[in-house]
């Protein structure tokens, strides 16, 4: 942006300044080598010289305009704050419903459902592999009845609900639709998201069921069905969050997520869907990690890269197809079990980076999450943290307040460049599915995770309370304990539903689903019918397991 | 140490997919000269014990972050006893509340390493145990 002669003048000035710096360094050396989480060196100061060919309109544009670097809406938080959406769920549907209503009363603006592991892996609570796991990391949902209780007295036309569900996403989405129907809420009015991002399950999160090809079919079926029937529903939340939690760098998080996104777009287009039909309902989910400016740059770069990919690579025409809308969660892996109150500060800074990065919704972690599921008190503090960011400190008054910072713009450019390098590499391996099958992403993540741990162990990476400023006496905090009897109660309820429902009808809808799975038809109508007959999640997934087979994990370490 | 490397099975019990810790620990064990077998995700206690006996390991290191530790960890020790594998040392790591640790130790888990535990402590623990024996 600066005229050439101005830049060369500046360059001369910088050289004389660097001389002074060298003199200072001889007396007072710097504390350490400064680098980003992604490993790249950080300079002492950034100037226009770090942005030599930088063009404002090309790189940033205006908020709500291509390439959306500054934000996806023209007014961003001046119009409406992000959705404050705390991920919650534990025990039975009754308990979780109580927590949801509490959070809504406290000013939370959207729901985010955590399911227990048997639900996420498509097993009923009475399956042998469910022992010890029922209601532990989330709520147990076996049949439509559980979903009815979960959403009891919550008006589905007024809240949006995000569900962290992947392999059996179609089933849980169908249950949610069935509840809406019972509440008399038209499908056009329900808003929410299913995670439905199976590729990152193979790489980082682990709750896969079916092999990749069959999983991709289910995902494309959802895109097509939801596009016609529930137009305001986000059909996928393509997630970097778990890739980062598994140990990747910021650059890898973005690169692997966008590569996975490319794979979904290609699969849907191959199935004959028009890009502008489904792309507007794609959404994303990222991690807000500890390096503040690197994270802000990552969010900004994500929008710019995606806009260009959608426009240039896939020929999208609608603006909405090009906008990367995302949810953010603060970094669970950055929380410490030691001095847990300190986590409140970590979460606040991470939340701030997400807001300065232009997130559409946010989950702030609770301080006790390295120890247990959040207690009510800890969950409330976490929600209050985002409310402080949103209402008190002025960071929402103008759009993209860090835009134009030499450092942030240089970082944004650098992240973009590194991510594009990775995407090219993954394209050359045959795309995301092939790269995952070859263990490429897994190995890259594993190497970064190991490097991170070595840095912590050597003290090179400071973690307050762990390798610096540890204090022996820890204040005890009250932790949430899931009642061990939850499992028995849930199994009991499932039994009762099985006794009460029309068995002949259930057998019939499952047989229809089986035939559907053997054909190429869209499976959603069959699944919707099955859940309405109170066929259980495990029964529905059981039929699909029978036809599709199960994924066998490749162990990469 | 009489020249024999320690043989360890690192395993994930339960349904959770958090394998970052297990894999990082497995890699650190290997770099410390141990022989390491890693099972991958979603192992049942039965599968872990069978693999440990088959691989003739001295230690089983179990990672669990699902909250099912109180049910699943004692099962591993029980199964080992039933199959004459009681010499195999069982240690565990993961999100395990302090209050649960006494019960787990009583059930026969030799040590529980919680978030923030340096890997070198885990390695030293194993090296001490097997230097004495």
C-alpha cells in the first residue's frame, strides 16, 4: 500500500534501528527465541516492510464482502453478539434438560448437546460396550422418548441447538425433527447444527462407526434431505477443534479442516448436488488456543482461504456459499488440573481471540474441565466470562479491530500461505480421504503433539502451575459427580419403551431401512420413520452396521 | 535393569477417543528404550488382558478419559488375576479425580498419573519398579 520510495526510505531507517538493537542485545539479550505454536519465528517488530505487496481490497475488503477476512457480516457484533453456546450434557435426559433451562435463564442464547459415548458410537445403553459409560461425558439418548425429555419445555422455534454427533448424526437429527413436529414447530423454523464431520473422527476424535465411503454417503444424504426439508439447519460443522486438541499446530488445524471440507464439497458435487444448494449450510468449528495473535490470524485467514476456494475452485456464485461461519471453543487441552482457578484467565484470553477473530458462536470452557465435567458454578463463571467480553470491554464496538495491525496482517498472510501448502500436499496424496487412509494427517498431528509435550517437559513452553509457579497447596474445588445409578435408570427406561412400542411396526421400519441401505436411495426418510416408531439408536445403527460394515482404526504412532 | 528393556502395553480402555496422551506416552516410553505395544482405541478390559498376556509384557499402561475408570480399571486387574497374570503391573492415566484414586489403588492399580504429570516421572516410576525386582 505504501509507495515504493517510502518503503525504501523505511528500509534504510530499519537498518539503522537494527544497529541500535544489536547494541542493546549485547548488554541485554532477549529472554528466549520467540516463535508461534506453529513453529515459525516471531520478529521483534512488524512494519509495512513485512507487507510489501499488500493490497487492502485484495486481502481484506469490507466486512461482509469478499474475501470476508474482516468478518462474514457487514456490522458483525454491532448488530448482534455471537451466540453464547455452552456445550453441556450428562446423566439422563431429565438432568440435562434441567441444566439447559438453567443456562437459558442465565442468558445463554443457544443450546449445545453433549452426548455420552455409547450414543456417539451408536450403541444402546444396554449394549455390553456401554458399561461404565452411560451418561458420563454427555447425555444418554436411546430413543425418541429421551429426546422428548431432553427438549421438554424448550421451544424449538426460539432456540438453536447444536448437537455434537457424527457417525449417527442422521438419527439424532431425525429425533430432533420428530420432537419439533410434536411441539407443532414447522421444520422451516428449526435452527441448529449437527457436527456430522466424520473425517476428523478417523483422524482425531475417535467416534467413527462405518467405513469412510459409507459415512460419506450418509453425509451427502443429509445435505440433500436437509436442503429440501429443514432449510435453516447447518448440516455439518467441519471441525478443527479436535484436530487441535489431538496436538496439531494452528496451521495444521486449519489445513486439515479445510482439506476435509473440500472432500465433503467434492462428494456432494459428485452426487449431483449443486454447490450453491448445499454450501450455504456448511459451518465450521475451531479451537481458540493459547497464542493470542496466532489464533486471531488463523480465524481471519480461514475466512479468506475458504472464500477463495469456494469461488475459484468450486465456482460458487452465492455469497453465502463463500462465507466461512464458525463456532469456537476454547482449548480444553490448555487447562490445567493444578490451580484450576487460573483456567478462568486462560479461557478469557482465548475467548477474546475468538471474538477478535469474528466467531459466530462460542463455548468457553469451565475451569474444572481438566478434572471432571463442569459443575454448575464453574459453567456459570464460564458463561459470565463471555458476557464480560461481549458487554463490558468495548471489543465489539467496531468490526475487526485488529485489522491493519502489521503483525496480525503478516501472520494472517503467513498462516494462509502455509495452509495452502498443506492443502496442495493433501491434494497430491489424492485428497483428504486418501491422506487419512495413508495416515498422513495422523502422523503430522502425532509429531506436533510429541513436540509440544517435550517443550512442556523441558520448560521451554511455560505452563503456569505445571512447570512454573507451581504451588504445593491446591485449593479443593467442588466437582460434578455423575450418579453411578444413572446407567441402571437409563437401561430401565429403554426396557419400558421397548415394551410399550408397536414391535411389528419397528420390525417393519427397520426392514425398510435395511433395503434402503442396500440401494442408493436417500436414507433420511427411512431413518425419520424409524425414530418415530421408537426404534432405538442402537437398532438403527445396528442395521447400518450390518450393511455398511465397521471401520477398523489404523493405529499410527 | 540387567540389560532387558521393559516391555509395556499402552492401551485405551473404554469408548473415548482421546488418544493424544496415550500416544505421546507410548512414544516417550519408546524413546526411553522400552519395548512398546499400543493397542489403539476402544479396547475392552478382556482385549487388553488378552493382548498383554500374548505379548508377554511386564506393564500395562491404561489411558482413560471417559469417566468409566471406576468400573473398567478394576476389571483389568481382576481378569489378570484370573488368568495368572497378576505379575503384570497395571498403571493408569487420564482425567481421574483425586477422590477416586484410593479405591483404584486398593483394587490393584499400582499408580495413577493425572493431567500435568511429567512423563519423566512415569518413566522413573517404571524404571524404579523394575530395577528393584
